[in-house]
C-alpha cells in the first residue's frame, strides 16, 4: 500500500539559514509526489510536485524539492528561510490505482528571527 | 481566478445532530474531493467525485456520512447523526483532473461536536 512518512514533527531553523523538511514514501509503480503548506485556519496550499523529469523540482515561494528514487525520498528545501515560512508542511503521494492523495502526518516548521 | 469556496467556516453541534457542508470548486475542475483532517494529522480522503460520479468513497462512513455533487459542480457533505469523533476540519478540494494535476483546497469547515 502507498504511504508517506514525515519523520520530524517539528523543524526549527534560524531566519536566513537553509531549511530541509524530510519526506519518504512507499509506492508501487511510478511515484507522483506533492508538497503542500498549511497556515493557521487556512486550507492547504500547493507548493510543488514531482511527476517525471528532473530530480530537482522548483515551486512557489522559493521552495524546491529533491526527488531521490534510490532513497525513496522527496525532501523539501529552501536556501534561506523566512519567518513567514513558519507553517505546517505536508508531503503527499498519489495513489496509482485511485488517484487520491495520501498525506503524511505533517511537519511544523518554525523559523526564528 | 476564484478559489474553492466552502461554507460554513465554523460549526458547533451536539452529538446526534445533523450537519451539512457546502463546497463550490474552481470553475472547470472536473474532480472534487472531501477530506477529513483531525487535529495533528494529515488530511484523509472521504470521497472523490469525477464530474457527478463517485470515484472513491472507500473511507466514507456510509452509515452516517453522505455526499452528493449535483450537476457536476457544487457538492454537499452531510453527517447524520454526528458523533464526538467527527470533530475535525472538513476540507474540500478540486482539480482539473485526477491524473496529474495538483489539488486546490478550500479554507475548510471546522466542526466541533459536543
């Protein structure tokens, strides 16, 4: 069965430093992977996706993600964190049979000034 | 482009009462999803529509939850009767198609069952 794991409940980083939010996946077939961000009392906002092609995917707000097939990972990265990046981040994988998204449990990113 | 609209934003009901949520997807989006997000967890799909047909409702508690998407546009999700464990945020999302496209989420409805 398809699944997603986000091993860190919370990531703390200082403003201006690079950030990484980790995600590993388990799928049968080709993985279609997504990152979403959720701000308090808001719905999820799409950041980026990997369907095929380059392993480094660029998305919104300066975020990027690196797809690594051998390690079954899809880590979210940003070269320089902003305080406004503080939010809840979800990694998701598309179920190849039904098309539905299967979400990880989420990682809270805290960027401190 | 207008986003996904949901109402109400907040609802408080007592257990065994009924409640309904409404969703208006982005214009032209064929696929509509209802998710349940319990505090501290990722969203879990309840039901997926392609136009006005159900694609996946395997996780929908059908003894109390129902959903419809009339004319392939708006959708309503109903809970009757509600239980305490139904307290959650109910998110509606839509996408152009279920194949490769990202889903766009509405702001959600926060349901509290007392």
